[in-house]
């Protein structure tokens, strides 16, 4: 059954209907490749969003483990943190090409902060020879004062992850990313539980 628009019935011109169908076919021929491209782009963007969300929740789960101070059997805390991230990203993140950083800071305000320096040439970055405050006393300027590790009880710890997602379609690479890759980042900062006090502490009233 063919449903016709009221307009065609009023004017009773069948030729108009035929012309309409013909031009619709031509329009479709032009539109089809565009539609396919849009569908592919939608899938690609969907994957990026999905992996990005996975990374966020993986880091959260890793941090949730990290704050407890638990030492798993046969692995260090950092190894376990990486294992959690790998597990929670369900194989979509190639861990050999991803970076996971866990660093300890004195305060939340220090997260990601570099050592102070006098920007002699005014380029907004530290350059060799410029005066700097060597806060950690390692004789070098550090662009990030965070100390690698999962920290002690009560430590402030930042978890960062970066992964260059390889775009599945060259088409998407025309619009986003670089060299066929789109860099995904996620980060979270937490304070470790005061687990040193909890262990062996007598129960209230006992
Ligand atoms: Ca400089
Ligand atoms: Ca330093």
C-alpha cells in the first residue's frame, strides 16, 4: 500500500509522484556515502567515549584499592594497581602502550605542581640554567614534585592514566587526534586511609 501525501491527491498529478520518487533515489545515492561515514564516525566516537569512561572507572577502582594500603600476596601495591586498571579496561587498552602514574604529594594543592623557578627568558617553562627551588633536593628541576609510589597512610596520592587510542577508521583521523591516534587521559587524587592507626587498634570499649 502506497501512502500518498495529501498534496498529490488534491492536484492529482501522478507524474509529480514519479518524479518525486526518482529524485529521492538520486538524493539517496548522494546521501548514502555520507550516511555510512556518519555511522562509522558515530561508532568511533562511541568507542572513544566508552574507553574513556572505562579508564575513569578503572582508575577509581585502582585508587579505591590503593587507599587501603593493602599489600597483596606476590605483588607490590603498584603492580596490583596496574593489574586492576588492566582488568577494568577489559582488554580495550593496550597496557604496553598506556602510561599509569601514581605519585604522592604533600597537599591536594600540590598535585601536578612543578618546582618553583625564575623564568629568566619569560617563555613560561623551565630552561636549564634558570634558578629553581630544589624542593626534593635531587639537584635537578622537577616539572612535577610528586614522588612515585602509592604513599603511606594518610598520604595524598594522584593517579593518572594516558592512552593514545588508535582510531579504527582513517576517516575519523581526518577530524580528530594526531597520526591516527586520539589521546585519552584520566586522573584522580585521593587521600589514603589512616590504615596505620586501624591495624591493631583496640576496639572501642575493649
Ligand atoms: Ca624559561
Ligand atoms: Ca628537584
